[in-house]
C-alpha cells in the first residue's frame, strides 16, 4: 500500500523553464550558456520576489524592467520580452522553480554576484515603498538558498532602508 501520492514532474513546468531560457538567450547578444542560465535564474528570482505577496504592483513591474535593462549585452527590447514571459507564467515560475534558480546561481556565480543579486531582490521587494511580511520571509529563505548569511540579508535590508 502506498502512503504518498507521488506525481511525475509536470512537463508543462519544464516547458516554462525552457521558454525562460530561450527568451533570455534570444535577448542577450552572443551570450554563452552559463550567462543565459545566470540571467534566467536572476529573472526567475525577481519574479518570485515581485509576486511573493500575490500582487504584482506597477512599481515592481517598472523595477523589473529597469533591472533587466542593466544586464550587459541585453537587447533594447529584452527587458520587455522577458517581463512579458514572466508575467504570463508568473505562478508556474514562482512556485516551482526558486530552488533551481538559487542552485544555478550558487553553481555559476561567485559570492559577489550572489550578494549583488540579493541587493537587487531586496530593492525590488521594496519598490512599492515597503517590504511586506511575505517578501521578507521569502528574501530570508532565498538568502540561505543563495549560500549567503543572515548578516548579508540584514546588510542588504539596511542599505534599502537608507535609500527609502
């Protein structure tokens, strides 16, 4: 007798992840596969934080586009293309993949990159003028999953408070 109702991975979720990778690859000029993975992981984490309170505020949308617009070698329309995909598949990308995103960044990004990502995530969480409880909880979990410490999160939050 089975106690657990185990299900097979949903191929639709893998398809959404593949779509994110393909969209990022198409929007980065001549990027290598590792760079595509890193930018896709950052994009996914941004979506997770933006939607952690189950509301995607206009300030968060604008901040998402701004952050993606700063990615080196991003096409002019790249941020819009990536954000459109993120918004279309927000639930799938944010519920299924946070661990894959953080794992990718731990594997392919050094500590400095992961600290910069944490800063961007905290900035996005506060883009609407406050860090909600849900955003704070997610950011704390992501900090550990990124291989960073609580002190790193506290420092990022303090920098954000100083900006506000």
